[in-house]
């Protein structure tokens, strides 16, 4: 289990060891928004889950990750730094509460930045044995914060998901909206320090969750973030 968690984290890290290391020297007024768009898509993918809530008094703990195969065409901060595929891994815990509500928190220190966030997921419909052929449907909202040595960012992610709770393999679909504001803390270009920009991006995922063993869950999805392809993954235990 520990080895699988490590592999998931490694899979979601960029081929570049520090994709944001050139931010201070490359930041310009017109490049703040494209970077916010890409960061928001990754944070949104990490916050998206299947449509089935944990259920009271359930518990989930594991590793999650989101990867984008290439930066957005306008994200010159990453593209001009030679960044190709890049990702964001996080550790996450979730608790199922009464009334079909989940409370979820996640975070990680990576790329000279601290990332942390939390959110709520509400089950609009959760199937039982007699109606297992029906989809589980949920909506969720998350807030995240990135504190980098050269910038800060806030993210709001909103998701709607549907899952079919079939034995072993559970297909799911997710639609999401990400709203991300990035503020420059330090830049070498005069006048850029202190500037901020807000980006909004859509997100669509199709994937499946596997439960080959009791209390064990592995999920993976192909994801389009504002039109850019990538994938999301999660691996953990649930009760």
C-alpha cells in the first residue's frame, strides 16, 4: 500500500523538478492569468471525486493527484521554462457526516509552495442494494490556497459528479468549474509585484473507481481542463 501511494505521488509530479522556479523572472502582467488558469485546473481536479458520498460514519484517507500533459498555450511562464507535463499531488482525508454530507481536507508542500484546502460534498442521491443500477449524484465546493515564495493564489472549485456503484469497477463522470486568483509577491519586471488576475476554467472528467479489495479504492480519470488534456488519480482506504 505504501509503495502504491508513493507511485501515485511520483506520477503526478512534473518532469521538471520545480516548474515554478522561474516565476519571479518570467512573470509579466499578461502572463499572470494563464498561469492561474493552469493552477486552478490542477487544484480543481484534485478536489473532484466520484458521485458517491462517503456515508456516515465513513472515513477516507489517501493520496490524490492531477496531471496536465502540457501548459495552456498562453501560459508562457511554464512553457518558456521548458515545462511539459506537470502535476499536483496531495494527501487527503474525508469524513462522512449525517444527512449525506462529507467534509474533506487535503494539502501538500511541493514546488517551494504550501498547498492546502477543504470542502464539502453533498449527496443528492445515494443508491442502496435495491437501486444499485441508478447513478449516485453529488455536488461539492472546495476552497484552496497556495503560498509560494513569489506568489499566492486562492482557488474555488465547484463540481457535479455521477457514479454507478457497480461491483469492483465503478464508472463516474465529473463536470467542474474553477475560479482562481493569483497575486504576484515578487517579480523582477518593474511594476509586476503586487499585480493579480483571476481566471475561470471548465473541467470535465470520465473515469472509474476500482475496489479490488475491501476498504481499498483506486480511481483514475481522463480530464479536460479548459480544453487541455490530462488525468486525475486517487488511491487510499475507506471505511
